[in-house]
């Protein structure tokens, strides 16, 4: 019973149909304008190809989207992820330049900075009851300042092959960022499904009051998801920093919060909270990156990128809005009647 | 022609919400110069009727006319412009605006197109004089007591030069002298030919003020009566849908309960500031305590206090004879107390999640994060609950919001039974539930008692309350006014205690 | 006696005075009228944007698109002027575009019940994108009126200068104060921020007001874009990046509650001035770096937001009846 129909209905039940259709359409456009894009070549033990490229470039957004999914699922939002990337990058770069610590410890230190930032956000949201937009806005404003302070206003460049491996290394033929996305995705799937975290996150997002009545530790859950988002952002920051072998506090992760939120929303998670999908958030990140690539390849000047992206956001939001759905339904009735 | 005698007339008004008929073919008529009390228990349809009347909800059927002209308000503004002014129960105007701004919002006096603050404040002071309120009208409304806010809300409604004034529970936060002031004003308005629709749960006030009474129950109109010709017990009968028998109806034997042991749950002169006062009750294992009383008597608040949603300001709660300090639902659950809340949608079900997840939620919360219930066990739990409770759902994966009210209630019951609590609080467990599920839930209550659980159940349906309670505690105005035990528990006895 | 609701503004004004005195004691030339007036000139476009943002936040919303609107307006103005369009046509045109854009966002927010932050985020993308489409490069403006206006102003003793920018700011401020406190629109804005449901039940025209609020914010951002084009004599698509955050910060530091309902337009001006003074202080200091500005502003916002949380629950508790 695994005919095409049942596959489609399974995908549809998981909300995966439309994101995958969208990704397929974009890839179709890419194939039409550039038939060679999906060819793979192997060179120096590394696989090259357009798809790999999309995965690789989309990695930071995908990493952040994973953390953002959980935050949005609880009905929250994290606007500070770009700033946290900058902080984590600055911490790592300064430790590389200033100390002889081995790369794993440096990575841990960068992740630690992200965790601290996430806990700050979580405390403001869960402890003080501040709206998530506002609470994370504070770090969005101040975070880049902190990163610049650490960097003393410079772009800190470094030479450290072990650390750079995180951004540009190759493992079993695939770029390291791709592995990191797969690893984080697998780890988070494991954590959310093998503990009660996934259930609690969805319960809190769908109805925080009822969850409280049922004995779910609502505040602890909220704190946890912001901490995870901080960790994911920090990892993305380390990847971006290792990629350019330098910490640029001003530009690393600029506006990435928007891409990450968009990825989560395209993946079908409602901004109101509740059901979420980590896999589809990653698919959403791939859609965004594919869109960027498609715009470039199809000869549209890259300057139209933002306009197209904003049109996509508005379209997706409208389609998800119950009001628009009701309007569409009544239109359909009028035409079929 | 009814237009000659009636100011406001509703014919066959109908309003549906997904899955619920909130108003079913309701007629309602208000004459000029009368105070018309609109009565009914929670869920009777009073609020919906008012919201249809005042343009908050569009109606799904029926006719409305005001002063002979057809009325179909699409918004609150339109209803107001037509002459219907409303003081809503749950809305305390805007605490951040000044008293004067609240009174005159949308009708501010202007000079050269700009708000004339001086004239506005003077006008506001003038209006409040009628209410014998001498307060600083320039201060934000939120700075004043709830009673004053309520009076300001009423003053705003009265001040709109309305033909019909709708007051939804206007006296809930007023003291006796403030109520008198309000009633004097309402009597003046009545003399001036205004029609007043008055919703309240204070029966004394109904008799003190109203000319006629309309009773709603379950979205239907039970009848309209001249207040002077309707004795109070008769009114309560209409509201609760039960008729005094005049004879003590006997009931199925109530299994004997071993006395002398420490009660499974005991409340000793418990007070919550701004809520229940001096409540004492004790539930033995295997015993069901019924909490009776009209809407707003404090039934729900007793449950809230026991479940740690409100903290006691004095008095104590004991479990098996030991003092316990309960400050949160988690704490209550840890001590073996569970609550099926009155508002199922807001506080009970997690609508987006599946039946299975909803059933597993409380058990999982108690087990903690690190010990997830294995998928197979979860499935088995859900399947068992679906069979045991006859939950009507195609499968355990269906989002619980798509189930009917009765089945949602069964899911919540199943959720709690999964953690096998010693004490179960049921706040209106059968409200808004179809007949079949109703019987099912009552059967379950009996079973739970037999299994040795202590139950505390609130209900506005006397018949069921009498059927399962080993003891009935009657509440009014957040205080305990009667306790009825054993063979004395009859519908007549409870009704008389409520109406006394 | 000072009403408690004025306290946040007074705290900010007090901080301003304290920092001004501290700077004056530490550095020559700090405690002068010139420095004070330069705050108005250098922050005029930010202040105008923040005044629009004040209305949005008072109503319980947020507008993340204003920085992008400034950039788009600046670029479009520059390109049109360089293409030879007359100023009397260019300025009204860009202002109308700004206002219409905001009204569109307001429609999405009201009629489709979308969250303001995501709608205005999309609006930010769109405006930034359109700005890039108009011109990727910085476009210089060469126009005699620009030179004249930038030179215009009132010179006071001590090289203190009241610039055209400052005068424009004062005009906008006066208009905003009238709108907030002497027009029904202002009362409706406060009403919606106080309790949207109550406001609806009290017959506040919610649709009209919501659309008006976002139209106003975008209109003022477009005006700020024109002012910015005077200030820099150019238009650049990547100008004013992150300005929306500065504007929100100024509103919060100025004592407006981020959940809406409480606050004053005048407080926002004080907030902008305090932020400008922090920047000036750091510039005078020399040893502190400019990024301290961001950190200080972040910390100020943090403190104000936390203070608001502590102050408000008590009021909310007395303000609502229990069932």
C-alpha cells in the first residue's frame, strides 16, 4: 500500500506536501535555466554540485531555523539570533588569536556564549513574563555591541585550520556545515522525541493555560527552548566565522533572524505556536537558499532578491491566515456553484 | 401590533457557534419604562443574546426591531447609534484612559477641531454627580477601585442618550450603598421611559428592581413572567430546570462511608482574598461532595483554591489529616489532587494535540522530561480510554478540538485517571454536553467513588447533584450557607437552600 | 504631587540632566547650548521616526519597517531629483508612497489578523528590496535647495545653531502632540493599546484607527527619509540599517509601555535626546568606543522593560474585576 496516492496523503497529513512542492518547483526552474546545476563531480575526495552548494550555503539559516522552530512552537519568537551569532563568532575568534586553547574548547566556549544569551532571553520571557519580541529585541540591540566590544571594533581574522574545519572542512566528501545541520537535526529529533520535550513544547504552544492545569512545567519549557535557540545560533555563528576565518561583528548573521523565521513559517509552523516540524524547517531553509540561487541563475539581478522574498513571506502568511482561507473557500464555492 | 407596547422586540432569534446552538428561536421583548431582568445559569445564552443585540455577533436567524424599526447592527457603533447602550460584565472600560475620557470616548467635546479638555472634564463631573461620585475625573480609571470603575461604566452607558440600556452583571463588585445609588438612577431612567435589560445572579436585586423576568436555559427561552407574580422558588425552578415535587424523593442507596478516618481532602475555614470566605468541607475516600449554588456563588473558586490556582490567605487544606501547602497545579497534582476545569476549551483540552497526547499529558508531566511514556504504552492508554469511556473518535490521532464537548470532557477525565489521583475535583463536568455523554460521565462518577476516590463536584443541575452526592454544600456570595447530608439530600432541599 | 504615570518620562529626563552635567564637569565644551542643540539636528530624522513609532507602540503594535522606508525614500528622492524632477513633485510623491505603504500593512494586520511584527518585517524586506532595485549605489544629491536648506537656520551666540532639521522636528513634534492629546485619533490609539477588546466594545473604529496608525508611522518614516537625504545630501539603499531598533529603544526609554496603552510622545523625544547624549558623551570621551552606545542603549531598554513589568502587574490587578 505504498502507491503514489498514499505517499501524497502521508505527506499531506504531515504538512510536508506544499513545502516539498515549492522546493521541487524552484529546483525545476533552476534545471530549466541551468541544466548542469544538478550534476555532481568528485574532486580531491570532495563532492561538488549545485545541491551540495545549496545545502552548504543554507546551513546557518537551517541551524538557526531548527532552534527557532521550538521557540515559535511555544508561541514565542527569537529576534536575537543574528546578534548571538556575532557574539559566538567574536568569542571564538578572540580565543583563537589570544590563547592556545585547542579548537574543541574554543567551539565549546562559543557555544557557551550562545547558551548564556539564550538563557538571558529565556529568563526574560519565562521568568519576567516579558513578551518574546521585546525580550529578544534587547539582545538584538545590545548583542552586536557586545560582539564589537569583544573584537575591539575590528574584524578579527585568524589562521586556525582545526577551527576552520567547522566552516570549510570536508568529511566523507561532504562539507562540514552540511554534516552539522544533519547532526543537529538528528540530535534535536532525538531529544524532542526520546524525552517529553517535544510533547511539552507543542502543548505549551497550543494552550499554555491548559498545560499549566495539567501540571506541565511551562516556564522551564520556555527557558529550555530559548537556550536551545541560543545554542543553535551560536553554532551557526561559529560556522560563519570559520567560513570566512574572521569575526565580523557588524555583518555576520545580519537579518538572518528574518530568514530563519521565514524558513519556519514556510515549513508550516504557525506563529501562534503549537505543532512544529524540525525537518520541514530545514526544508524551509533550503527553499529560501534555493530561491536565492534560482534568482541568481535565472538572470534576474540579485537586487530583486529581497523583493521576491518579501512577496513570498506575504503570500505564505496570507495563505496561513484563517481569514484568507475562509475567503478562498467562499470563492471556490461561488465558482463551483 | 406589538410595536405600540414594545420598545425592543426580538422574534425567533438564532445564533450558532461551531457545534453549539447558543440561541435557539428566542423571543424577547422590552417595553418602554420597564426594568426587564434576563436570568439563567452559565451557558443559558444570556451573554450571547446581549452580544447579538448589541452588534458584537451577527445573528443567524430571526427578527429584531427597536421602536418599530428593523434592527440589524453590524457593529457596536451601529447598535449604539440606534440607541442601544451596553455595560458589559467582563469589560472594565479602559484603565489607561482618564475617567473623563472613558465617559466621553468618541463623543469628546471639541473646539476648533481640538478636544476641549476643560469642557470634557466639566461634563464628566456633571455626569458623575448623578451617581453621587465625586472623584478626580482627570486621573486614569485604573487608579480607582473596581466598584468605582463599574459605576463609571454604568454612567457611560446611561449617558449615551439610549433608548435601551443593557446592564450585564452591573452589581457584582458594588457594595450595598452603591447598589442603592445605582437602583435609584435606574428607577429614574425607568420613569423617563427607558427600557432597561438587567442581567444579574442576585435574586434579591431582581425582586427589588425588575418589572418582568425572562428566563433562558440552554439557549432556549423558558418564559417571561411578571416579577410580582413569580415566587422565588418558582423562579429558581425555571432557572435550574427542575420542579419542586413537594415530596422528598428517595434516591439510590449511597454506599456507606467509613467515618472517623482522616478525610482524604479537608478544607478548614479557608479564605482567599477577594474570593471564597470561611469554607470548610471534608471528603472521605469514596465520597462525592456536591457544591451547589447559583452562578457566581463561589463554586469554581473553591476548586481553584484546592488546586493551587489561588493561594489561601487564611485557613488550611489537609490531605489524610496532614496540612498541605498547595501553590500551583503541579503541587496539587503531586499531592494526588486533579481538576477538570469548568472552561474546557481554555483550561482543559490542548485542542491542536491528538486525543492520545491529551490523555498522556498529565502522566507525562508527572513522570518528568526524561522518562517519556513509551509510544506503545501511550497507544495502549489511549485505546483503553477510548473503549472504557466510549470516546467517539475515529482514532487516537484526531486533534481533540474536533471532538464534541462530551468527548472532550471524557478525554480530560481519562487524562486524570491515568495518574490515578486520590481526589478529583470536577467543576461543572456535564455542562454543554449531549445527553448520551452526560449519562456516561455520571456513571463514571459513581464508579470512581466505588473505587475509593474522593470527589468534589460542582454542578448547576440539581438532579445530577442529588443523584451522586453523599453531601451537598450550598454556597452563596462566596460563603457556605448550608450543608445537607445523607437522606436529607433531595432536589427540593437543595433548591430551597439556594433560594432561601 | 507628580502623577505616577509621568514617572518614567521624568526618570529619563533626570538621566539626561545627570549625564549632561557629568559630561559638562568632565569635558570642555560639553555643557554648552551648542551641544544641546546639535542633539536636535543630528537626531532629527530618528526623532521623527520614533514619534511615529510611539503611536504604533501605544496602540499595542510594532513597526519594524521604518528603517527600510527611510532608505527607500532617500534613494527614490535622490534618483528622482538627479533625473531632474522638481522638488515640489518629488516630496509629496514619496510621502504619499510612504503613507500608502503603511496603510497597506495596516490592512493586512487588521483584516487578515496577522501579527504586526511579521507584517512589518515583510514590509521591511520589501522596502529594502525596492530601495536596492531603485539604486544599489549611493546617489549624491546636487540641488541648490538642498544647499540652501542645509545652510539655513538661526545662529545663536556660542556657535549654537538651530538648524532646519531641528525646526522640522519641532513642527512634527507639535503636530504629533496635538494628534495624540487633542484629537480623537490619539484617544483611540491609547484605547486600543489599553484593551483592544474593550475599545471595540466601546465603539472605537478599530479598522480605521489601525490603518491610520501604520500609515502615520510610514508617513513619518518617509518624512524622516527626506530629512535624512538633506542630512547626508544623498540617498543610499543600505542607509539607516537597524534604525527601527533605535526608534523602538527611544520609545521604550522615553517611558512608553511596549504592550501599549501608557506613554507619551514627548517622552519619546526625551528618549531620543538621551540616546543622542550617550553617543555624544562617548564621542567626547574618546577612550570608549562607539559600540558602547549600543550596549548602553540595550541595558537602558532592559532596565526600562523590567521596571515596566514590576510596575504594571499591580495596576492590572486592581484594574480588573475577578469573576
